[in-house]
């Protein structure tokens, strides 16, 4: 994960990594930033316009691949119907991610302070990471029904390990010289953790939260597709079964916007609170 970790830097410094894209938009005003924004907009216009023209010119039916204009029209038309389902998805994502992230942070703190706990917990975390959570959704539905519970549990199981792994990596990256200096001043283990380890681990914690939130969103949508009568995932299944492709891609557009919003939110939080690392 370290090779693709967003770098939270203040405006005016060169920004590298996957954070550079959103950083260019959030870095502030300036000739270079304005040029980048204009180029991004022009590329988007050319790509979308090109797709629109090609689909229109080749007379591709909307039930095979709708034109962008048809997707936009469907998004506006269906938005009143989609808003309640969007709310259900946000509830599942918020609750599941909150539970999973909280447990993941606690476990990360425990395993970095107690090596024996790491030997006990790590095998189960690896099982959770390598197990597709959607495969467990039918079993959870059998146990908890078609309500929120199975979806929230699946989201928590998907996001928690991501938060734990990245947070534990951050806790271990603390400079040993800083820990030794803190001990020389009589700092306790708890004080070292809160005053030295936690601040140093903040960038990796934010990356873990970002990845966990995105994994949680994908799991929430997948769980809604597997079972239940509400949520954006349910709308995807409904529209695809009815061959309503413009509406189907409108939901895809909403989910893409949610993913981008999650990424930008955590990037901006990191830029404000963790840019000191650079």
C-alpha cells in the first residue's frame, strides 16, 4: 500500500501519487491550476461528446448502450425515486463503516502494543481480507432477515480489516528515536502511543479509512443486489432485469460520484491534518 499512498501536502508543493489529481483541484488558484482544470474539462467534454456522437451515428439501441444524454435525462427523471434508495445505501454504509473502522482501529492499536495478540488475531484478519464478503450475505440474510442488519455486518467485515492493516502499518512506522526520546523523558506507554505513535500514523490511518470506506460502499451495493427490496444495489438489479439501461447507468453514475466524494473527503482531511508529515 505504501507505493500508492496519497501524499497529503500543503498547496504550493509538488504533489505526487494518486493524490495529485484531486490535489490539483484543491490546491487553490493559479495559472497552472486553472490550466489543469480547463484541460480536465475539455477532455471530459471531448470524451463524452465523442461517445454521444458514436452511439448516435451507429444507431446503437439504448437498451444495449445508452447515450450520455439519455443517462443524464434518466438521472433527472428517476432522482425522486432514487433518493429514498440512496438514503438506505448511505445508512448501511455509514453504520457498517463506523462499526468496522472503530473495531479496526482498536485492533490495530492492540496488535502493535502486544505482539502475542498479533499472533492470535492476524490469521483471522487474513481470512476476512481474502474472503469475499458478498458470499456471506445469503447466510446473514437467513439469520437476520432482509433488513439492515446483514448488510451492515457485511460492510463492517469488509471495511474493518482494511482500516486495521493500514493503521497497524502506520503505528509501526513510528521513528524509534522519537520513542526512545519520549521514554528518556519518562513518558509512559500510553503517552507514547497518543503523543508519538498516533500522530505519526495519522496519514496511514486516513488512507485505511479511505480504502475501507470505498470497499464498504462496494460491499453495501453488492449486498443490496443479493437480497432485499431497497437500496441503490436493488435498483441496479431491478433496472437490469427490466432492460432499462439509461436508468441503470444513472445509478452507476451516482455510485461513481459517491466513490469520488469519499476519496476527495479523506484527501482534504489528510491535507489539513496530516500534511505536516512532508
